[in-house]
C-alpha cells in the first residue's frame, strides 16, 4: 500500500534530497516501496536543469542556491509553501510523464474546487496551476510542478503557495516567469483551511495512486 508521510517541522532541503535519491533506488526495484512526502522547507533557492549555464550565484540574500537535476529553472521554497513529493514508479504503472502531470493537475483542481478555490492551467506558459486575482483580474500562479524521471521513477514534485512571504520570490524570475505573476492564497486574500486541504489531498492521492488500483 502506498505510504503517505507528513513530515513535521521545517525540513532541510539537502537532507531531504539525499533521502529522496535513496528512496528512488528502492522504488525503482520495488513498487511497494512507493511513498508520498508532504512537508515544508527551510528557505532555499533551487535551480533546475533549465537554469542558464551562466547563472552561478550561490546565495541570494544569504539564502543558499542549490543546483539540482529536476526540470525547470530557478524557484524558491520556504515556510508557508506546501511541498508534495510523490515518489512513484511510472514505468510499472504504465504512465508517461505528460499523463502523470495531467493527473496531478486535475487532482489538485478537484481538491481546491471542493474548498471554493478555483485553479486552472495555462499550458502554453508552463505546467502548474493558476488562480484569478479578484481585484486586478490578472492570473497569478500559486502551484508549481518540477519533476525528474530516472530508473522508471518520477520524483521531486509540487509546491503550493499558501501563506509564505513572497519577498524572496521577488528576487528572481521563478520558473522563467515574471515575479509579478507569482502569488499566494494569503496575498490574494483567498480564505482557506490548510489542514483540511492537506487531509483532502492525502485522500485523493491515495484514491488515485494506491497500489490496489493498479
């Protein structure tokens, strides 16, 4: 059965990454080792494989920049941003990456819709989910997807901007977007029950990916 681990406290990114890489090896050999981790990170910038090669900055405002092998460009993680790391064997599930991303996006849209929050895709921009700023009527991105596929296993994952401080996002153009396109539920004054949403996300991930459904 698929394990869901909701990690307490604020996790160190590099420690989490090392554990994730070890878990990928396990999951590549045995689908019953699959896990989904739910957590929040200490302040960190992560630069994915699409980050320009000339970008060599190691710190921004004393916050470390870590170069990693997921897809996408540079982004920011910190307290108030929910991170979901599904570590799943797509090869044995006979899913391709696009199918998997579509499933994830639809799952998130469903859960947030149940909480009276409308999310939507703008696929011509990049993957992830947006909502409407009801004051300016502009689209604002609050859900980000950055993935890595190796040995038949998909990992890294999803970040959701609930109530983090956005000042550190404004120091970069996250995921290749203008920083002004990024927001959070708190900044947009959208009411939410974080614990309720997390519990509903856990149920939906189990319903979608439990081994009994393969």
